[in-house]
């Protein structure tokens, strides 16, 4: 059972991208925690809740009005203790990660940035002011190790890499401002590992089995890392095992 021992009792939790593989696993894990009072499962389409603790609601990260409405809804009864942005795009039916410079397409690159950088930034704009002021609170967004400039040895995937690097910088910048009024608050970028979801499926055959996580295993790792974060970690970028990743 997932324990969030460092949070206030009956934590008010939000998972954005709750219909995805990692997002839905996070919702299940959080709903099973005695420390969690409610799990707001936000996604584009309001899904049925498999647990009474899980409260579905709609959100569209490409629509700021939708983001603002969702923020108001989830915080109407209590401040937020934990917000996890688990949404993101690597590929779709029109776009695959670039292998070469000539593969770059402006419209596709803009779409990737809207989903992976601008959407989470607007979530932060509307959700961070609603976080708990007294005691620990965490705003975390799923990034990716390939978004690390220092770690880039292979090249390629320029739109996805750049969008995640931009997300990391956005979170770091927000963390500096947030700390002035929320001294116990944490903002962090998290790398979930390579997870067996639709996002990674076309590329997972290259991953050794022990490094390919199920969504439930990845969710458990992520929540363990989140539980261990403190104010001194705010603005950091962390892997699924808690180790820091250079920007």
C-alpha cells in the first residue's frame, strides 16, 4: 500500500492525465493510501471512477479556460497537497520522433511544445496558488531523462527532448518564485523510467526487460520519490529511484 507519510492527513491530491497508463496507475495507488482523502482524476474525457476516493473531472491542457475551471473545482473544499502532471506526447498517428535534421516539421514541433511544456506551465499557473500554505505540498510533472541537455549523447528526437528540457526550466523558474510564499512547497520534474505504455510501445523493444516498468511499478517508484522530497529539493529533476538528473 502506498504511504505518503510526509503529507498532512487526508491529503487532497490531483492527477492530470489520469486516463493514461502512468496516470491511471498513480490514481489507483493513491486511492489505496490511508493518507489520501481524495484523488481528483483529471483527463480530457471524464472516466468512470473505480474507487469512491477517485473523483473524475475533465481538463484540456490545450485550453486555459478548462485548466482554470478544473483548478477551481478540485480546490473548492480544501487546498491542494499534491498535484502530479502525468500527461505528455512523444508520438501520434501523424508524428514520430525525428531521427534526422531533415525530419523536423514546424507544426509538429509546436504541437509537442503545447502538450509537453505550455500545458503543464498553464496548469502550474492555475494550480500552484491553490496549494497548501502550511506544511508540505508537492507539484510534480513527468519529464524524461532525454530532456537532460547534459545527458544527451545520441541526438535525435529534437522536439520531444527540447519540450522536456523547456519543461524542466519552467519548473525550476516557478520553484524560485513559489518558495517566496510557500516555503514548505516543492516543485519537481520526475523521470518515471521507461514504462510499458502506449507512449513508449514503439520503442520499448530496445529496452532490457528489467528496465521496462509496468505502470503500477513506475507509479510506486514515483510516489516513493515524492514522499521523500523536501523544500530543499524544490526545482530539482529526479529519476524514478530518487537520484538527481542534471539539467
